[in-house]
């Protein structure tokens, strides 16, 4: 029996050693995947001979929820090779007068590149003519004389599948409550930052292009110069409200609330159907939402250290939420237990 026990122990040790070795190989493979870096090769082309002044090629990508870019050297014939980059999504831009003290830096060419397991070659970044599209604001309210937000900033952000929002293009203000969007190349959605007048509450509910809702539809606005943009603010949007408790039924202080579209095909970090908010000191929350079906979940205050951090984790954490249907102009209530 003692010999049989020793054989069993030996087999157990062998199994453990093999398992540990396999885990080590897996970790090494993961590290190697993370360390894989490849160059992007291509050419800046200017078929219409716009010849942008002091043009510089820039390579940009998402970094911790922001957008970072750096210059790329180009040869006399426009060819370029980037420095080695990790797998991910990159934005190559031709920027006119990036260092001028008197002329604003302007993007005049844009190409999106996905880097995976090998170098990418044959990429063309074409210089494009300047474009302009104009828009206006409209407020939906059942009362007259309500004060408008005194400040509204419109950004057109790149909206790519599975990628956080990138490269905001800020619109210029125009008379009579209008805005002008210049050179908004690539698939973009419009998002607003705004300041509310005292005693008022507005929410930018949707964006229309020639009367069609493009709130969460990536659109190259530079190809719609004759179109009409409209950003609609709602005074009484639909809302998701509720309270958050722990497993014992006690109120949770300042919980994080995450919502995502229940439809997996609509789950994007940049979509208005994804949102992060924080409840009050007794676990109550209320946040505006477009009509539709959502997954709503709650987490303790210590789960995320800031709103941007919670926003970046919506798709990772939000899938486990409670299903909830939101109807136009109505409040939908849900009670949540922290996860």
C-alpha cells in the first residue's frame, strides 16, 4: 500500500508540474502578445493638389480615455513608416499649419488603421478639401420663456466599433444659436458639453441630419455639406430612477450606476445608450435615457475611482445588469442590489 501511495503522490506531483508549466507557457504567450509591435507603412497622397501649408502627418490613438498623437516623418514622395506600435486602432491625420502662431491647426486628411498580428502596408492618407456643415439647436419644452443653456459646446467624435471615443472635432459657434462644423472627416457622432441656467434642466436627447436621427449612427459629416444638422434638447426626457441596497437590504452610499443597451449590437462606449452615474448618500439615483431596452447595474463606490474610470468600464461590467424597458417621456423605476 505504501508503494501505491508513493506512485499516486508521484503522479500528482507530475500533474501539478505539468499544469504549472502550461500556465507558465500561457503567461509567456500573453506577454509576447502584449509585446508584439508592428509598423504601419504607407503614403500621403494629394491627388487634387491642395498642397496644404506646413503639413505634418500625425499618428494618434486612445490612451486612458483620451486621444494622444505624435508626428510621423514623411519622405519627399510622401511615403512613411511609423515607429513600431502595439495591436490596436490608430488614426493617421494630415494636419495643416500645426505650429503656426496665427493660423489654427486643421486636419485635412484622415485614415483609420487597425494593427493586429503583422505590419500594415499600402496605407494611403489622402489630403481632402476643406468642408463645412452648419447646424442649429432646438429645445423641446411644454413651457414658454424657459432659459436656454448659456453655453453649449459641440464635439464630433470618431465612433468606431469596439473603440472608445476618439479625436474630438469642436464646432465653432455661429450667430442665432447655430454652430459650424469644419473638416469632420471619418465616422463621427455629435456630443454636447453645456452649462445650465439656474433653475433649469435640459438634456441633449437626439441629433438629426436632414430630419433623420443620427444620434448613435457614425456619419462622415464632411460628405453632407448641404445637409442640415439639428441638436435637440429635451426638458422632460425619459429617466431611469431607483434605489440601491446591499445584500442585507441596507442603503448603499454613493453607488455607481451603469446602463448599457440590452441589444449587444448597440453596445458601444460612445453611444448615448451607455451611461455611468453615481447615486446619492442613501442610494437613490435618477438619470436621463433614450427610449429603449437597457441593462442596469449597481456597484459600490469603491469599484471606480472616478466618473471617467466608470465610463471606460461600462461594457466590461454592464452586461450583468437588470433588464429594463424605457418609454418616451416616462420614468422607469428599478431597485438594484450592489454587485
